[in-house]
């Protein structure tokens, strides 16, 4: 009797487990996934209100044949909506497109000029669970397909190159840009319709094309308004974060390398104007040739340089009406009664305490 | 049945019982020269030390012997008493009135002597049979420490224990199980350290055995386990006397089975299977590291293939990007799904393991080379399996060898397949469901009244002191308490010297 | 056979604590930051603090009721204090509460699983897998549950805390500024919402027959609640800081989202969402298992015969059906807040207070 019961149990369990083993809703073998590494978004070629997506895909056969150096596949599709375009791109493939390892999203200026499209991009992508909300978002004015096919300096895979670019060593030294990830992009658009995206461009032509990152595209009212070249962006690093690693060069070629800096922002009312005091503690080393000038003179010159960088950048952002230095946000956190709206005019007063430690060789 | 006073009746009875037993040696002979009193001696050849019988017992009784005491011939002094008191030059003899016991003892290798006119026989301990002495350890090998192992002769085994624990509190209770085999077993424990309820439980379970024969400790183990449907061992089987002795010192009960070169230690918690005797003969830092390694090995042996399947086929976003690409590339040319790949390799590995055991030792290593290196390499080269799967399966196999107990490894091996099946169906959810199922089973298990997962569960009962000898091994100086196996009144393992007193008096 | 340490079906106070934390904490915390931020913005964590203090008071009341009936079942106690028909009704109320609680948790768990682990696997598979697991665990009895909880809490909390610490490294805590800005009324409402993160405290009422040493129950249950409260406040604060009070509403399960996307140092694991699911799988198991166990036990007491595993099998399909009823997640949370207002308040606040008062008046003592 007991044996019969046991046999019955055994058969039932094996049947259930066999049945279970044949279920595979979510089981996709590794080689059947096409890993989307970088996603490019453009406005459609004919119809400027439709989406055109480019997917730089690492597929298993390509890797099998040549490892990382293998040519990456580029899929292109158009669609009236972003999700439509994305599903079009995956159509007709034997493998399943997989966004779990998407590293960067490059958006073309055309698409950024249309507020509806900007909103749709931010919404669709940040709600797509497969995509990491920390994925980097960039903007460009060059054809996206060309960027996606360019091999970056020192690396082979554009996606990992871009995602390491901001997190890696010396990112803000080589060029000046503001990092933007999907989450931040979405959040700042929702807050006041502005956003700042780092700019990615191509330099050179033909086979010698190189990726270059620097400068920003600014968005206001959900649409592109202007770009800022990287030379004028130094100020945002001083105000927002540690400028360690940055190099300042005076007109007489004396160079100062910043070791670290720390900003402190306070607000005050001066008449009708809101005044923002940015107090910066910075230390740096003189590099290169020994300078003949005395210390305090140098200090004053460099301080002036930093001050001008900050005011330049701030001025640009003020002109565009974009909260690129996050001043409004900081203000709101300190004084929650002030609503989170772009403030017409903020005067910035930098106050630099620079300490020069070493005086060159 | 009682022994009759009539010698011939007894002889007839015995010879009936032992009819067609070629190994039986028996002789009826008169005592002394007078031929008035007769004796009958009977033993089994090969089970008995013939030298003792022929040279120290018979010469004193046989007629021609001048040594035969005069008193033997005078009535009415009891021949039996006389024989016991001075007739034989051996200490190990006893009087027995029950014929069944006599038969049993003859079968065990003793010599029986029946006397004319007495309703009792004499049993002389003459057991002695061919054996391989005290062998070396072959399964639980250690780098440093004793290499003695239990042998098939129970008497040797008890001696091995006694030599290690010279305390009168070490009790060795003998009995036998098996209706037909009458296998001798000995229950060994420290009388004052053992938990009385555990001892009572052991004795009760042994008494409940009704099987006809026990040929090995493993068979006995299954009969006294709480949950026989569990793949997890609830008794610890060891071939090392020092392990058994240290178990006994902790308050556990060791059961020795005649003809079996192993001892059963109970209770056995999950934790005890991860302890090796070497752990205490080397530094605590090294051994703590080793312990952690063993637990990690257990996790790998159990879960690695399942985890591999869950992550690669369901959640590749957990992998670092470049690794994911490499894995995808490695799998490109493989025609079968990852689950089957793993199952095939696991099957091949289990096959190798089984084949390795059966083969003679010198050939055994070559199967490892053929199987592991050549077949693995060829399978990868032929594009049937991906190299990563070979790594995963090999790692699983190696991990299973790092755990000091064979029985628990076998349990992990079985459970591994449950995890693989569920992980292949539901990914990480399935993986955890399988793992929790196994944990529920383990948590509900008890070994002789102790929670099987002690001290990881219920560890607060003795203030978590057992943790000192679990995931890591604390320095000896910190392990002042005995583990949970010990009687609560006997918690202290270390005592200051002025309290030592007489070691043979109960603490 | 009896041991002086592991009496059959008796559990230690430490085990009670662990069962409480494992059963209550996990599901309480998933959506907690969103719910409190809805009312009190960046001061939401104050609401959690308030809820913790309230929960402590509730624990005092509940454990005192429990201590009134050490050694006898809750059913017997309820019948004795409130007369038999009322006692049966009270027990049925508790069964309904537990079954519904299990159903809600099952549904939310399935939704989380779908969003993170298995996007296309149908619900019924997840339901079946989890219910069978929880039923299997519940059928093994109280002692096995307690011992299992001791193991599971290590497996669940260690990765959670590691990821939590890592994810709080790169967080802008100025998002919590300004402190004490929300009106008191809103903090109060946030506190009320947060109180249901402690859903399941009333299971302490049913635990009395299993206690080895009931006297110190209040202290240890209070300790468990404090631990949970501390963790909840920390997690709420960090989560609000991570997303900002305004953005948090965009994430259904902000805690999950935060831990999923924390940047791991060394890049051993690219995204740890699946890893963190360990914690939610175990939490879901723990609470469904507890609800199943206690509801089957109450059913058994009311019917008065049979093994409690039989009643588990009765409860399983009911839970699955209820869990499948809501159309979408919004509806689930709507129903859930209505459920909380009736069953949550009823079981955690009103019932214990009534029992405490009547018990004291009628002087019901231990059997």
C-alpha cells in the first residue's frame, strides 16, 4: 500500500517537473540574445516627427569570429513612436534584442528639437525595465549611425567606452561635459522641462574619424535651445563638484593643476536680485617650468581665472534660462517655500580661496 | 533451553544443530586418567584461537596429563567449580546454563565445554580470527594527525577507543542485533557527559530493530535514522578512532558494529559533517579559513550549476557586460540548451566518479585523466559543450571533494539536480524556491532530538557557544564549553587545575 | 522525547523576534518610501518614525493579551473572554485578515517578480510555486518554521544590507532638506500609512501556545519592532534622498529600484536587482507561510479536529483566487489600503484593545 502511494507520488512529481521543464517563457539562451550596447535615436529621415532608431548590437556570431574586434551590427528602423521603432528594429531577427547591457543612448539634435519626442524618449526609456536607469544619455549633431560605427580611442566597444568615460579616471579633465543618465534626464525634464546633455561629436573625416566628447546641449521647455562649447563649461565643475585634475593655464603659459576643490553655496537677497555666493576652497600645484613670478601674484591671477570661468558659465546658463548649475534646486532644498521654477536672474559671486602648494620643477 | 545434566543429551542436541557444519571441531574426552568423568569441547575452526584451546586448556584435562588436579576425581566436589577455580589457566571464562547462549557464543568464536553431570557449561573466550590488524585511514585522510583507522574486528575498535579515553566513565555496552546474523554491536559513551535522553533514544531504537541481518554500519545507520526518506545523513559514519573518541568526549554516542570498519556517531548535526579531526591539530586561523572554504564548497557543490543556468538563461544583466559577451560567444556554436549541457556534463562527471570508485586504485587515477582532461577537452573542441560549462561542472565536482564527509556530499549531489530543474524553469525564483525547499526539509529534521541545523538554528539555546566551532574554529582557549551534545550539567570542557581531583570520579 | 532546550513545538524568544522581522519587514518596506513621501514629502521618514512608536504601543497591548492566555490557544481564550459565538466570529475575522494578507502579498510579489525577474511568465506559475513552497513550509510546524527563519534571515538580510550600504554611498542627502518642513497633520497621515508596514503584528496574538518563556515576550517583540523600525527609517530616508520626494512617486517599488541600480564597486555584478530579489522571495515566503500557518491553525481550532496541514490545503486555492482578482497593480494598492483601514486596524488595534480591556475586567487567567 505504502509502496503504491510512493510510486504514485513519484510519478506525479516527475510528471510535474517534466512539464515545468518544458515551460520557458523567459528562458532565452545566451547566444539567442542580441545585446544592444548603444542606442541611437534620430528624427525620421522623411517625416521629421517620426523616430528613427539605430541599435549597435553585439551578437554572438560576431564575437565568436573575432572577439571584441568583430564588426558590430547596426540595426535601423523607423516608427511613429519610439516603442514602435524599437520593436521594428527587433523584427525579423532570430535573436531577441536585449537591453540589459545597454550602456549609452545617443540622441540626435533633430529629435531633441521636438518637445513631444523629447518627452516620449524620456518616458519610454525610463519606464522600460530592462534598461538600466543609470544608462548614459548623450546628444549629437552628427549622424547617429556614423557615431555608432566609430571605434573609440583606446577601447573597442563604444558602449563601455562611453559608460566608463564619466565614471573612469580623469573624465572631467580631458574634456568638459556634464554627465547625464536616463534617470537624471527624466527627472529634470519632469521638474521644469529643462535638461542638459553632454555632447558627442566626430572629429576628422574618412577613416580617421574620432569620437570627441565635450560641451553640452541644453534643453528648455522640453526642446533643444542651444549648445555650449566645452571651453565655456569649466565653471560648472567648480560650482557642482570637485575640480581635482583640472588644469588652468595663464596667458604666460604658467600652468596650475588643481588637486582638489570644494564648493559651498549660500544665498542672499541683494535688493531685488538673488545673490548666490559660491565659496570655493581649492588647492593646486604649479606644473611645468618654474615660474619667476611671486606667489601672491600667481595666486591672484589664477583666482581671477577661476572667477571668470564661473561667471562665464553661469552667464551662459542664465542667458539660456537653464538651471545648469543646479542653483534653483539647491535653493529649493534650503528654502522649500521657494517653488521649483527657473529664476530669472541670479547673480553669482564667486569667492575663491586658492592655495598653491608646489611651485613647479 | 536449559542444559541437561546428561552429557550425551546435550551432545546430541548440539550436533543436531550443527549438522553439516564443516568448520565445527568437537570432541568428547574423559577427564584425567580415571575415565569416570567425561567432558565435551566444541568450537568453530577459524573463529577460534586454536593455540589457546589446544595448548592451554586441553592439556590440563586430558587423561595423560600429569597436571590434572587430583580433586577432579573425587566426588562430590563440583567438577564445574573445580574447573573454574583452578582447572584452567585463563581468566576469561564464565558459566552458562542456557543452551541458546552457548550456541550463540560458539558461533561468535568462543569455545564451550560441557561436563558430565553438571547443568552448566563453561564458555572460554578463545575468539581469534584472521584480520588485517589496525589499518590505515583510506577515506578520511589527514595531513597531520593519527592515521589509525577502525578495523573489522570490534574488539580492536573498542581498544582503539579505550586507548584514547582512559576514563572509567567510558562505557562500552555490548549487545547484538539481527535475528540471524547476531551481529555484535557496542554502544560507547561517556556515562556522565552523554545526554541521558539521547542515550535512551539510541538504546530504544537499537532495541526496535527486528531485521534478520546487519552486515555493515551503514545498514544499521539507516535503521536508526529518524527520517529515512531524507537524502541527508542523520548519523555520522567515521573510520577514524580519534574522531569517534572526540565525539564521545563531547557527549555523543558511538556505535561500533562488528565486521564493519566504521563507527556510527550520533547525534549528528549538519555542522558536524563539516568538522574534520585535522581541524583541531592545526592553528585556528588556518582551520577557520578552511571551514569557511568548506561551507563555500558546500554551496558550490549544491548550487553552482543551478545558479549558472538561472543567470545565463534568465538574467544576463547580472553579469558584467564583457563577461556576458564572452559567454554568449562561447555558447554560439553549441547546439543544445544550457540546461542540457549542464545535465550531460554532470551526468558524465557522476559516471566518472562512480567508475573511479570501482576501479582498482592504480587505474583509478588514469580514469580521472582520461575522463576529466581528454573527454572534457574533446567535448569542448567538438563544440558539444561550452568551456564555461566544463569549468562550472568541474568546480562543482572539486567543491564536493572539499567537504570531509562523503554522505553529506551525496545528499548535495542529489539536491543539486532539484535546483538545476527549478532554475531552468523559473530562473532565480526557481533557484531560491528549490533552495528554500531544501532548507525547509533540513529545518524540520532532527537528529536524536537535536535540531539538524544546530547551531545555525536554535543556536541561542546554549548562548550561541556552538558557533565557535561551526563556520570558523575559535582558538581552543575560547572553547570552554562542550557542544550541545553534552549533558547540560557537564558543560565545562576546561577546568582550572586545582579542580581536577580524581579523574575517575564523576565530575 | 523531550529536551530541555528544544521542546516540541516550543520556540525561543529569539526565534519569535526573527520570525517577526522576517515576516513583517520585507513587504512592509517595498513601497513604504513612496507611500510616506506622498503625504509628507522629504519628511516621510518622520512618518515612519511615528509609525514605529505606534507599533511599539500596539506590541505592548498585543503581547499583554498574549500573556493572558499562555499555554492555551487564542481560540479558547477568545471563547472564554467573549463567549463562544463571538470568539468564533473573532477567529473567522482573523482568518479572513490573514488569508487576505497572504493574497495581497502574493499578488504584489508576483508583480515584483514580473517586473524584475520573469517579465512574461504568467502569474499562476508564480502563485503556484510560491504557495506550494509556503504550504510545504507551514505543514512542517512551528518549530521548523522558527529554525528556518533563523537561516533565512541571514540569507535575506546580508545581501540586502550590503547593497543598501553600497547604494547609499552615492546619494545626495541634501534631498532630505529641509527637515521638519511638512505640516504635522501630513506627518500624521504618513505615519498612519506607514503603520501598515507593520501588518502582521497581530500574529503575536496567536503565538502563545508555542512560547517556551512567555514572560519576556513584550520586551523581545518590542526589540524586534524597534529593529525593524530603525531599518525602515534608514531605508526610507535613503530612498527619498536617492530619488527626491517629488520623483519617488514614479517608482512603484522605490526601494527595489534604488538597489537595482546602485553602482557596485569592482563590477562583479552589473545589476543587482535579481540579487536583491532573494530578499523579496524570502520575505514573501515568510509572510505567506506565517499567514497560512496561523489561519490553518485557527481553522483547525474552530473545527476542532484533524491535522493542520489539511487546512493549509484548503487555504491555498482561496489565496490564489483572491490574489488573481485585481486587474492591475493600481487596483491592488487601492484594495490594499481599503483592506488596511478595515482589517489592518481591526486586527492590530481594535481587537487587541477590546481583548485587553475585557480580559482585565473579567480577570481571565492562565488555564
